[in-house]
C-alpha cells in the first residue's frame, strides 16, 4: 500500500470517528449536570457506544477475517451499551452480566495469537493487589478493623450473585485489556494503540464504579 493510500485510509477513518469524538466531548461536558437514572444521563452514556457501532457498520470488511473481527466487536458494543443502560438505572447485576458478555466478544475478536504473557501477568497481579489493598483500606478506614474475621464479615454481607460473578468479571475485564494491548506490535498501528488505551480506560472506569459501589463514594463516579 502506497503512502498516499495510507493517508487516504487514515483520513477516512478519522472522518468516520467524528460522531464518536463529538459524543465523547458532549458526554464529559454535560454528564455532571444530569441525574443518574434519568433519560438525559442514559442518552449521554449510550451515545459514544452507539457512535462506535455506527463506525463499525461503516468499516469495509470484505475479507472474512476482518468481517469476523468487526462482527465480534459489533456484538461486544451492543452488550456494552446494554450494560451502560442497566447500570445507569442501578441494575448492577444484570449490567455486570451484559458487560461480561461484551468482554467475551472483545477477547474473541482480539484473539490469542500474540501472547505477550508479561502483559497479562502484570495486569492480573495489579488487579489482585488492588483488590486486596482497597478492601483492607476500606475496612480499616470505616470500621478500624483489619482482622480476617472483619474481611469475612464484609464479604458475607455482599449479594451472593456479586460474590460469585464479580471475580469472574474482573478476570474477563483484565483478559480483554491484556489481549488488546498484546495486539500492539508496531508503532504505526495507531488504531491498535487507541484500542489498547481504550481498554486501559475501560479497566480504570470499571474500577472506579466498583470502588464507588462497594467501598467508598466517589464524587465524580457518574462520569465513569
């Protein structure tokens, strides 16, 4: 592919992403002025993903391999927008389930061809240590307790579905991030780089939601 062809392809990609960029700007500009579970906040939360669905539908995917990739990303986005909708109406368990299915589609799309196990190891260790430290900090801060019995009591008070499903969802989320980052094999693969950065932001966003939901309120958690 010549440099001119690459430049035309890049410009075409950027133009198709304009609705997404616009919706993201609108989201961060307006979401603080809305109430959770309102129609306006739901529209703002879902608009960026709908614009990405629009982008995926516009992408040329004649090759079977690319067609499979795009269809899996498409279904991942469908379940993501469903998850955002449910979470915005305080339906945490169904929302987590929808996002769990979305992560499976994303992992399926990214594949396991480029292993880069060191990325996965770092992510899993960071996730485990983050959960351990945040739990102990919360219990000590709120109850002035740090004993194993206090931790056991805390987890016993959690919803059974959450106790079972949350660790599985965390593994799916971190795996999705690992597979996305593992695909960055060249410095000029800017779409893969953007996708990798987005996966990291996805992990951070879900982490903020979890901390706000189970540990301590975060003032700007609705932005996540």
